[in-house]
C-alpha cells in the first residue's frame, strides 16, 4: 500500500469516527432538549390531570425523568468509550488475532468470538443495572425486587442467552461454511424460522421462568372479559395476570406470542389499581393490537429489512476493505461482522424515526379499536391518567424526542385523541 492509499484509508477512518461521535452527540442533544423542554413547560398541571395529580407529584415525575436521563448519559458515555477503545485502539485487532491463534474450526471460532464478547458486554452492564434498580427505582418507590431475585433473574437470563446465542452462531456459521456464496439467504431463512419458534415457545417455556401467569381471579371481571373477548372473536383463556409486583410497582399490559400461543398479559399492579371499566378499556386496547395484526405487520417489515440488510452485508464483506481500513491483521469473517455492525449502528439513526412513527400509529389504531369495542372513551382516558400517575410519566416531552424515541404517542396527545370520540357518543344519544 502506497502513501496515497494509506492517507485515503486514514481519512475514511477519521470520517467514520467523526460520524459516530456526531450521531452520539446528536442523541445526547435531543435528550438534553427533552429535559429542558420538560422543565420549561411542565410547571403547571395540565387540565387533563387536574384533580388527579398535584404540583408535588408533577415535580416528582420530572425529577424521575431527569435522573433517569442523566444516568443514561453516564451509562451511554461509558459504553461509547468502551466501543471506541475496542474498535479503534487495537483491542479488536488483538482479540481477533487471539481467537485466530487458537486454530479452532471455523464454526467453533465464530461461536467463541461472539460468546465471549456477549459475556463481556453483559458483565460490564451489571453495575449500571444494579444502580438503576436499587438506587433510582428504589428512590422513587418503584423497586420491589430483592438482591436475591435480581441475581436469580441475571443467572437465568445469562443461561438462556448463552443457549440462544450458541444455537444461532453454530447454525449461522455452519450455513456460511456450507454455502459460502449464498449464506446470506439461508441465514435470513434460519433467523426467520428461529424467531417464529421463539415466539411460540416463549409464553410457555421462557416467560414462566421469571413470572407466574394465572387466569384473572375476579369472577365478575372475568365475566365481563368473556363478553368483551367474545365480541372481539378471541378466547378469554388467553387473558392472563402476571405477578409483576414482585419486581416493580410499574403498571403495564402487553400482547405476546403468535398463532395459538397469542396471549394478553395484564400486570397484577394494573388489576389492583384500576376499576373494571378501566381494566376492560386497557384490555380492549391490547385486543386492538391483536385485531389489527400489528405484530404480523411488524414481523413482515422486519423480515424485509433483514433480507436487504443481510444481502448488503454479504456484498460488503466479500472484500477485505473493512479489515484494511480498521487495521485488522488476522483475516476473519468475525471481525468483519463486528465492524459492519458498528457502521450499521451509525447509519441506523435516520431509520429510527420511521420505526417510531409506525409504532405510534399502531398505538393510535389500538386506542381507536378500544373505543370501537367498548364505546367508552372515558374509562380509557381514566386508565391512561392512572398509568401516567403510577409510572411517573413525563407529561411534557420535546417533539423531537417523541419523533425519535417514542413508541407511543405522548400521553396528553392520546387523551385528547380519545376525547375526540365524545362527539360519537353525543350523536348516538340524539
């Protein structure tokens, strides 16, 4: 390599570093804007929450949001420093060369390469997880988890991730070895089948390792749930209560599974803090996701994106330009994947608002479906107010922050949208 080529490569490397720093700085700036906007506009209780919260609780919610954000700054900066040191300061080159020096088979080398990296990432995150759980969440009255339970969860998650990663890496590198010219297609197919398999078994095998899922116990509520689910055309046996309160006082509900394993899960904290009408409204929202086939649509969109991304990855790593650019001595596919993933992370920023937009759209459609099923927008509004109050939700997020990161419309926007259905009730009454 002559001097001109070396200069060009170093220029590209500097450009990549600058793009990475700019991306991270932009995201920090958006988070800073969000905090400043909250403090500037969030002093007064909005009319939708009058009588439900006071200035003291509003300040507590803002303090909670600010402390979480500041902590995320620290953890993110730490992660970025580790990433830069690993990628640009020779650690990747050293680690890659060490794996290559072991003279293991291609498949075993790839498995060990990524497994040890995942272990390193997992253990580096432990102090931050502990601080978040036992310091911040404790401070604001959310955490109910003991250290013993945290350790139990960590060990279970660690073992599950080890098994999952081992299955994926062994299968993936076997496919690469078996079909070196079209592995991208076979890996895409394998990951698709594997993800569907996990969606099927997770509600019965993985999730029960962490929580206990039981049918709704309240008989009168259950009767109303049966009526609602019959109206929606689904089976009430798939509406379950989860013992989320043994870890946190946060309140939520979610939709999980696929095919015959589909289920709607309600936190026990939600069931305890809401009346029957509010619970049914939240349930109807989750049924809305089911009826609108939002999970199916997200799976299809993700698989299309994955298909394109894997093909582009295959084309890029055909050459050794990434290894040369990042000064990697041992020519391995594993190092190429790491570098490519790093660059892909930089390029992913423009796609983030697109994903967030469609997720918010799905939430709005589910809110609409909730009204269509119950004809009761007031209970859904009341439920959202309680959810916001109990979770100390930021009522005044910055619009740019919403565009980038919010998977749900801001709570005030959702409430105003639901109140728009009031004229339907007025017309029905005429």
